[in-house]
C-alpha cells in the first residue's frame, strides 16, 4: 500500500504541484485510475497553494535580499498580463486561470502579493483545481490516444 501511495505521490502529486498539466499526463501514462488522478492532481496543486499561501511572505523576504542586488525588468509582458487579469477578474480570475495559464506556485504568489485573504485564496484555488482536474483528466482518460501526439503514445 505504501508503495502505491509513494508511486502516486511522485508521479502525480509532485508534478501537479509544479505544473498542473504534468500530473494528469504522467498519471495517464502510468495507467492510474481516473479517481486516483483526480485526487492526486488536486492534492498536488493544493500542496503548493497551501505552502505558498502561508509561507510565501517569509520566502519572499528571504529571497528578496538575495535577488535585490540584481537588476531586473519590472514591467515585462508577463507582468502586465498578470496585472490586467487581476484588475479585470480579481482573485477568481487568477485562481481560475492558474492551472492553465500560470503554475500553482506563480498563481498563489500573485494572489498573495495582491493582498487577497488567505482563506479566499485557498477556497478559490481549491474550486479551480477541482474544476480543471475534472476537465483535464476527463479529456485525457476518454480521448487520450486520439489527442496526444504520436511520440507520447
């Protein structure tokens, strides 16, 4: 049993915490059941969301000292796009687009940096993770061989 849990954790949960699409794709090729993929994908994203919601400020303070000496562009195309999304749609828009446009880490950092309440961040990201997990895993599970490129089959 622990072997299977570790297998799901390394193949589905960890990759989903880094980039949402990776968990379902890796899990599909490992031939996990769709329920396992749904739970693992949501768990992966929410692990990142919880970690960066509660420890994001601390991490930013630690990293800002190291990164402040470097010159970096403040107004990049990606930064502008993020601000536009936040102004138009708020936390719901950022949370809704996090799995498909951002990574769970970046989406959470954006929400925290704009000062959204932590409880709302967790709720909106959970709802987004559940919704996109059903969509992505469902498409892969039912249409996988037909939609994936040949090198991935």
